[in-house]
């Protein structure tokens, strides 16, 4: 496992931007970091204009002093390459390296991400600054980790990109006949006879080609990966003992297949900013952490990963900044650590006085150290120090949910029967149901080994290759339990609909056949015979071997099966043809898990208490208990609470309280 050089225990800290502040303030920063028990800070992410104020002229004196101060304070450094924010002189000298939108508008300098990753000038400049940093700081004792770029995800439609896209397509398809077939270009007279006819999916008169849109997202992911690899290889050559990573950003706009990238990073690191202020924030936190662990299994540093950025004292909901309630900073941080993060990092250390994000969250807010936020930051640092031993444990899950970036992109590129359908929301709904039922789960991508899972859930897995369909069929035949959601198996890997009836690739496995879809109005609810309701979607399901679990009790599909179950080989396959309400979905997945022989992490945990167990496979286990309710909760569990040092049996959690138990019977 590759871990930040010279660092033991869990990471704690965040982005530190000393270039925004007078040098006289830097010693105070280090002193306050020591008070908060900060162990690692990211430096230089957006400092290109200060590091290279003129082409080829570097100013490292200020960074030398910062790194020396941090080293003297016992704080390790994740040194960043600043290539997400080129300086003004670069944009002025290389206007062709500024990004172009799908509407053909070339953007101007004035924000971050003002670059085109395919522009030769940008790639060359990025390599030069990365090389200069590596040469300068290869032997600096504070250097623990290289942090390349920031949140890769910028898309461009300039001619450099178009040419690179054509090269990528040639490599993928070999010839135009294969491409025309994959993109169904006979539709609307789009048949290509020369590679030069192909452009990026720029703005057009009406609907774009779904196959082209899907492949462009795949291409952008690979092109950005190429930019990352150029910097990574330079840094590795200079400092082979220092791991290299980049921070993954989450969101429906992100054109990066993080699962594919993860084999190329020494440590998976994510940025996570919940968008809901209510209980949804805790659900989103658990989902993001489980997704990070999915990616980390593909990394040389896996299965551990690192929360590289989060907001310490705010939840950035659409339209407003919600101040986290007392204790929520600790609970969110522990939720990530429970699921495999090797610490908790934040953006940023000190709140900015100006700039576009002057009201962004920070461990040291505008109010300074005499503030609730900083007091909680100090308490979090003390807590993470006490939890060092849990780093030896991993999460063992017997339930898995499929996740596929290409499926998400395909659904975004296609005019679906309902505009309300969202792939990430469907996967999150399944995860939320299992989270509320207390089941730990893994996220898996098509092709992953399924042999260790008793239950597999496929929510809206629209895009399915023949190979993956065969894998799932073999999984069930061998004794696996499967729950398939609507809109799954509809299209092949190119986004082409599978003929013969829905749900396409899984029709025979599920023992059903559907001839047409009946999407619901967003406000509409359809009653089911078992007293629950469905929304968003319904189907006139016909049985072809399956048995009925419940039927529709209203609407145009009244009397038709809504949920079915089908024995296949030694296993069982369920089909859910509507979006069940949250409680019904939870109960259904609990039933499926029980039939598969899977129990929750802590079966007696009250509703609203999150329970996650990490074990080291050698008899030691740690149970994380997080009370997300406003009332005191009691959990029948026993062990030493690492946060307080006391022995608990049972565990009484105050409102919003936490405990991390070294469970009785586990060696200390």
C-alpha cells in the first residue's frame, strides 16, 4: 500500500493557501494547525500565477519558507501542481488554449479551469511547472504526497479536441463502418464517409446523436487521464518513493470514469460536498464513501482511500449555505472513516478574505480561532488521533450495487421516456434503502468479481453488454440473489436498444416480458396491492415464468405485476417495475437480503443510528455508531469507546452523538 511518505495514523487537515495571506501570518497558521493536531495540508493548488509570474521565471522563495515552517511544525505536505488555474500571462500568450463551449464560444480568463486539456501549449506548460516543482522539492523533508491538478473535469470543443476525438475513435472502432454501426448513423442521414467529417458534439439544430455524445464523454475521460499521466510520470521519476494522486470531484456534469482512472493513482482521493441540509446529507455521505471504496479497490493503494476535501462548517445546498449543527462535523468525518477513508481533509484551512469563494467553509473561519467551528476542528483532530488503530480494518459487505459511469452518460445523452429519470438518483435510492435498513454495501462496476456477494442490486442499469449480462446470469445460476430495477438491460454498450421486449438483456433471467413503458407524471403516485405506492415509472409486466410479489392496484396498469420474483438455477432474481417509496424499497431489499442470508451490521441499532463495522480479518473489529437523531439512543453493543476510552455495554448515544467501539472479544 502506498501512503503519504512519513505519515502515520489518519490524515487530518486540508487545503492551505498561504499565498492569499501576508507572510507574517504563516507562523500563526502553523501554530493553530498544531493546536488542531493537523497532520497533512495541501499546498499550491491554485498558485500557478505566484509560482511562475512570467513565462519560465519561477518564484519559489515564498513556497520554500512555507514548506520549511510546516516541516518545523511537524506537518506533512501534499504538494500540488497548480495546473487547474493557468496564470493570466498564459491565456494572453496562448488564446488557442482557452476552452470552447459546445455553442462555439471561446471562454476568457477570469476563473479557474480556463484551459483546454488537448491544447499542445497547455500540456507543455503543465509539464514544465510540474517538472520545476519536482526538481525543487524532491528532497524536501515535508513532502509526503503529490497532488496533481484539481478536480479534473473541464470539457472543450475546439479543433484540438476534435482532432484528438477523431484519433480516439479510430483507435476504438478501427474503421468507419464499425463507427457508423455503433452510432446508428443511418438515422437522420448522419452516415460518415471520412473521418474529417466527425466533430465533437457541438450545438446543433435539434437532438444530437446519443452514440456520439456517449463516446465523447468516454473520450474526455481518457483525454484528461492522459494529461494526468504526463504529470504523474514526471513526478514519479523524480520522487519514486512519494505517492501521486489527484482529487476526484463528484457530480452529474463530471466527464471522468473514476473507476477506470483508479488503477493509475497511488491513492484514491475524493472531494465530497453534500447538497442536502436534512438527513439526506448523511445518506449522501455514506453513498460517496462507499463509491470511493469501490474505486479504491482498483488502485495500488486500495482498498483504503482519502477524503481530500469537504466543507467543515457548511453544507452547500442549492441557493444557500447551511451551517452545520454542533457535532455534525465529527459525524460526517467519522462516517467517511468508518467506510475506509484514511482521514478527513477539508477545503480549506483559513477562510479567504476575497475572491469567488470568500464565504466558502473553512476550519479556521473568518471569526478566527475563538469560534465554534475552530473548537470543533480541534476536537475532531483529537478524535482522529485516538482512532489510529481502526486504519487496520476494512469494511466487509455481502451486498453490492452496480455503478457504471457509461450508463449514467448514456442516459444523459438519450431522450428517455421520462425526463425525471436520473441514473445517479436511482443508484442513490437503492443505496439509501440499504443504508436505512442497516446493511453495509459495496458499489461494483460491470466486470467486477461477484462471487463474494450474496445480493446484487441493479438500479436502472440501462447500458449492459452481452458479456456483463452473461456474468449476471451466471451469478444468479450459481446461487446469487439479484434485484433488478426498471430501465435495466434496455441497451447494449453502444446505447442501442435491444429488440424483442424489455428489460432486454435480463428478460429471460427475470422470467418476464414488457412491451411498453408507462412513465408517470412527477407528482403522480400509483397504488400497489400491498398498500405501498410507486412513482416515476410503471410497466404492464407479463409473466414468463416469474411469480408475482405484488401488483398494481390502480392506474393504466392496474392488476398487472409490479414486483416479481423468479428462480433461476440455484439463485433468485427479483424485478421492480416502479420506483417504490423509500420505506417500501427498504423493506423489499431487506426481504431480499434476508432470503440471501445477509444480516445488518448491527441488527438491533435503532432507526436513525448508523452502524458500520471495520475488521482486520485477524479477530479485531471496530463498530462505528453515529446517532443522526435528535433524541438519546441506546444500542446493545459492547466494547471500549476509542473516543472516550471508557467501556460501554450497552452504548448510550446522546442526540447527534458518536461512539467508535473496539468490540469486546477483539484484541487491543
